[in-house]
C-alpha cells in the first residue's frame, strides 16, 4: 500500500485550526528595544493608558477620537470573529477599520496583519499576499511569522524555512508562540524528520493558549506520526470520527476531520471503509465547494489504486475529476485559490492516467471535448488545460499506432507539437519555475524524435530549451543532457554533441546510466566524426589521468575509445602512425603505470599494438604477434575480467595476427601453421573466416583463381550462416568470372544470380547484375545482356550520375549497337545515344562516349554528313567553356574526344576536304589529347591512319573484372576482440 501524500492535510487542516483558534495576536510586535507591544485587550483601553510609542497600534489619538475608538472596536471584533472561526466576517471588520481616517502606520500594520490571518484562513492566498505587502514595518516577528506561514501555504518550503530562522520564540507574543512551533513542525514534516516533527508539535501543544488549541495540536501530532510511518490505531480513528461528527458549528473544520478520517482508514488498511466514508461526506449539503472537492480528490486517488475495479468505478472516478475541474468560484472569492490548487491536482491525476494507460481515460475523445469546453469558457487553469490538450492528442496518436494507422499518428503528433508551441508562445518565460512550459518542451522534443524521418536537431534544441528552464538542482538535468547530446550526435552535429558529453564527463558525479565509460566513448566518437582528432587525443589524455579501475565498463569503453582514436591517428600517414605507436608504447610501459591496468585492458592494448604493427608491416610485427599469443597461452584460468569467451576471441585474433605477420615476412611455413591452427581451434569464428578471405586473396594474386574460388565454396559449405556469407557468395561468383572461360562465365552468371536472390538487400546487388550483363556480352549473348541492362535501368533506381548507373546505360547502348542489323534496334540505339549525350546529370566521360558512339553509328549507316556534324558538336562542346576547366587530364574522356577528331578527319578526307581534315588533327595536338604523336605523324606524311575503330564490335563498357573485394571487417585485418 502506498503512503498517501498528506501535504494538503497538513496545510488545509492546520490553517483551519489557525482560523478557529485566534492566531489572534495579529498586531503583536516587538519594538526595537524588545518591549512587548500592546495586546488586543490593550487596544480597548484609552490611549493614555498605553505606553507612548509610535509603534503601538492606536497609541496616538487623532483629531477625531471617535474614529479611533471605532477602529479599535472593529479590530477587536475582527479578532473575536477569528476566534469564533469566522474569517470572512473578520475580514469585513478589518477592512472597515482600515477605512477610518487618521490611522497611524502601526495601527494600519496591525489591521493588515489581521487581514493576512483572515485571508489565510479562507484560502485566499493572493489576497493574503497583498495584505502582507501593505505592511510597512517588515521587521517585526509577527510579520515574519505570517510571511513564513504564507510561504508554507504556497508550499515554498525553502523560503519558509529561511524566514523561520529569523524568529525567536521568546520575542513572539504568547498567542503567536504556538504557531511558531506549528510552523517548525510543518517544516520538519516536509523534511521527513520524525523526531523534530514530534518535538515541535509537542511544543505547540504545550504553549497553546486554549484547551481546544492544545487538542488540535495533539491531533496534528498524530497526523504527523501517521504521515511519517506510524499506522493509525483504532483510538486515532475513533477520535477523528468523533471530531468530524461533533464539530457541527464549523462545517469546514468538520470536513477536514472527515478528510483525515478517510486517510487514516486507508492507511489502516480498510480501503473499502475509507471510500464509503468519503462518499458519504461528499454527499453532505453543508460542505462548500473546496472541501467537497478535497474529499472527491482523495476518493479518486484511493479508488484509482485498484486497477481491477469495475469499469463503472472508472467512469465514476472520471466523473468526480470532471466535477472538480468544472467547479467555479469567482476570482477573489473565499476558497478560490484552494479550488484552483485542487483542480491542478485533478488535472495532474488525469495526465498521469494518460501516461500510465489507466482506464480513467479510455475514451480520450470524450475527455478532449470536455477539456475543450473548459478552455473555451476561460478556465483559471487555461495554460495547464491547453498543455493537457496536447497530451491528449499524443495519447490519440499512440492509439493510432496500435491500430496500424501510422499516417494518422504522424498528423496527430504534428498537432500536439503545434499545441505545445502555442503554450510556449502564450506563456513567456518568467524567473520562477514553470512546469507547464517544461512539459511543453518535453512534448516538442518527443514528437521531433519520433517523426519520420526523425527530426533529431529539433528534438535536441527543444531539450536544450528545457534545460535552460530547469532549476540547476533538478535531478533530471543530467539524464536530459545525455539525451540532448545523443540527439545532436544522431543529427550529425558532432561538435555540439562532443561538448555536451565533455561537460558531463567533468561533472563530479556523471549520470548513471549511462556511466562515465559510455560518456567517454561517445565524446571521443563525436570528436572523431567532427574531424577533431586533436580534441579526441586530448580527451584520452584526460581519461588517462583518471584511475583505470573505476569500473569494468569504464575500462571497456576507454579501450574502445583508445582503439578508435589510435586507428584514426594511424590513418594520418607516417607521422600519425608514429604518434599512435608512441602513445601505445607509453600506455604499455610499466614506468607509466601499465602494471596497474586491469589484465583485460592490458591485453586489449597489447593486441592493438600488435595489430597496428602488422598493419604497417613493421619488422617487429611477427615478434609482437607471437609474444601476444604466448602471453595469452600463459594466462591462469581464473583471471579477473577475462571470461572464457574473451580469452577465445583474443586467442583467435592473435593467431590471425601471427598468420598475417608471417605472410608479410614471406614465411610460408609459419603462415600455413598459424592458418591451420586457427581453423582447427576456432572453426567458423570471425577470425577463421577472415583468414579464409585472406588466403583466397593471396591465391588470386598468385594466379590461382580456381583455388581462390574453391576457398569461398568451402567457406559457404561449412559456414552458411556466417555473418560474412554474403561476402563469400559474391567473391565466389567474382572469382568464377575471373577464370576467363565460357564455361566459367556461365557458372559465374549462375552464382551472381544466386547472390542477388539470397541477399536482395545487399548494396552490391546492382553491381552483381551489372556483372551478369557483362558476362552475357562476353558470351556474345546480346539479347540476354540487353534484358539484364533493361532490368537494371527500369527496376533498380539509381541516379544517372551514379557511375554504375552510367555504366549500365552505356552497356545497354552497346547491346543495341551490336544488334544494329535490326533497323528497330539501330533506331533505338540512335535515340538512346542522343538522350545520353544530352543528359546533364550523366558523368562527363559517359556523355562524351555516347556522343562518339552516336557519331560512329551514323557513320556506319552511312550518313557521313550527320556523323561529321555529331563529332564536331561533341568536340566543340567539351573542349570549350564551361567544360574545358573540369575536363580531367589523361582521362578516358580525353580519349573519346581524340577519337572524335580522328574520325572527323577521316570523314573530311573521304569528302576531299583536306583543310578541314588537317584542322581536326591540329586540334588534337593543340589540346594535347591522346594520340597527339599519331596526329603529328599523319600531318607530316600528309596521310591518314585511322585510330581504333569508332564503333567496336562489343560495347566499350564490357566488363573489366574488378579485384577481389575485401569484406568490411575480416579480410586483411584482425578482428577486434569483444569488450568482455
């Protein structure tokens, strides 16, 4: 059973007693010389009988003695009304007295303090605050006490405590002293300090001025003990019930006792009786709105604890909360402020039910209509209700997701974000805390993070704004900062993310989770992604200054950060490699604390050292790799932090490094020894598979393509579920294609098709199909090749600027050219070449090639004039601005231009246009294009020798088998051992 929050019991209950028991010395004050000021009784005496002092209320009679006498009488009547529990009537007396002319400042202060007392008793906190502001002398204990009470009533416990420190009980009047101790008791209860609470309520009771007041403080003491853990006894229950039923002259106070009875019954374990008792009191006609709603709220809170209650109870609870929110009191009316506070709690309960999926809010749309009505009428909680509208909209969005309506969910999310934005725009930030604004920022961050695609930057900016408004001491700040940094990271704002992670790293107590290790890792990753390698290195230096054995997670993530940073550093050329080794050497040197490192971290760094040595083929590679292997083999079986899985992973990685080092040293026997040992001890491991890729690559490099293909076949046969099976499948097909015989071409086509069917999402599918088309070309199966290229271009979306897409387009044209004996195919080829030549998004080289082939096709028709015109247009276009400046030197594009000019010269020569032919050849020489020497020779001999034919028998894009691809992790590199 949960402990109920009884703050409202303390505050409302204590202040009702406050009204009924006088707290009547509202004019009590202490002069600078600590002489007690006049008591209420003294106010009725003639002014002459009072010790002369400008600080004593009504001490100086004005010109009109009758006005002063009336003011004195009204003040006494006000205090008597408070004593009778009639704060509203007391308010009228004090206000009327303040209207009397010629009142001195001390008298006005006395009356205003009386008003503070009366307004507090009525729950009119804003009016109490206004009356307190009207008091001129704020140094008196009476003022400080009421100021502290007002702060406590507003639940500003910290400020109330600061005010209470200024008070000394002996300087307060006898009537004020009990309330000083009551204030101390409430503050102690708020701190959950039971001994101090008991002591203060006991002192309040002992200093009480009436038996009734002493009894109330005794009840307050019982309340405190129950609130702080003591189970109520049957005697406690009976006493509270009796008070509730017999306090007939004060319905408000009676309802407070009834509320306490409900709480005590619930804490006593009798939930059913608590609910029944609350229900009976809610129905009493003598209760005012505030006290009825207070009981309603407690009723729903208790009832809502049972998730298995009947649906009719859910409906009843929701109706009670609606009734609370629907109640109205005029601004400034008695109980208005208290009602608003109750409505805030009711709304909070509704919002909590949304977050927890409570049955209170199953009919979200009906609740939304109700809230819309409250907003439209101008409810005092307008800002909170508008935020709640956004929360309701998010709830409907979640329902849409569960119902398989993602588009509707996105629209509702956008509506919720707009509502939250409107709340923020209509409620400017003020110096105080505003939880409504905070929740509005949370909504905007949440919606942005789950948008499609996610709006990570918007989410991060919203969290940044939320952090700007959260108090510095709020415990949520650190976790929110982590989330904000993550959002910046996911958006690619790496410098900002790195700064945020770094700030958390410097915090004396970083958030857990994720912990200092994760933060270090993320900070380093941010800096590396931002290209800030120096910052990442500095971050590692800072981390090295900390203890390496903070916890296992820290050492693991620190090692990962070291690995990533030094890997990035080693890619910066010889200087970077040198610094990487220097840093590793320093970390592994016992003189720099290497012996203090945990064994697991030490081994990881030794592995990294050997890995980098092998990577750069340093002469010490074989020695370091074997030393690492020997160290692992000598490890005792029960080393802390070294699991069997980690030991196996590290051993396999060390064997792979030894194999690679032996290969670099051209020690074939050692290479085979380590390869065989790796395959025998760790078959199918990432390291063993990586070794197979390396062996296949070596075999291909030595012209043993069939053996390379065979290794891939073995890999796929033995380890079909390997994470690198797709790499092996592609490589097997590629090696088959490289064997260069028609039978192997046919086999390679089948293997590439198997690859595309088995791994349809692999990014190499396009390249595999392109290889299939190229292989058909090599087999002179033009129709089959054309079908493949058509399929690629029509069904596999790629931008025309993509090199592989350009290659497919040109290969398709090559097929059409090869089939040009068919007039339809020839026309198709013409149209396609013209389209490609004019396609601005196609790479320049492909456009020039298309122009060359277009002219060649016209030349073969023969249409010599058309061909000459095409060659001329291509040359003039790409040898002049704006293309001249971007034309790559010594490129295939220049070769196509040179061929265009030679073919143009050949046509002119056939047409007896010798000057034009000479001009074409001179252009080759002037632009330093390929075949320039041939052009010079032709001009010197006044003859022509044509360069290679303009339209080859096979497409110029026929395949040129690429080198064996290196899988992303295994091939050519050692596999990084796991964290644990």
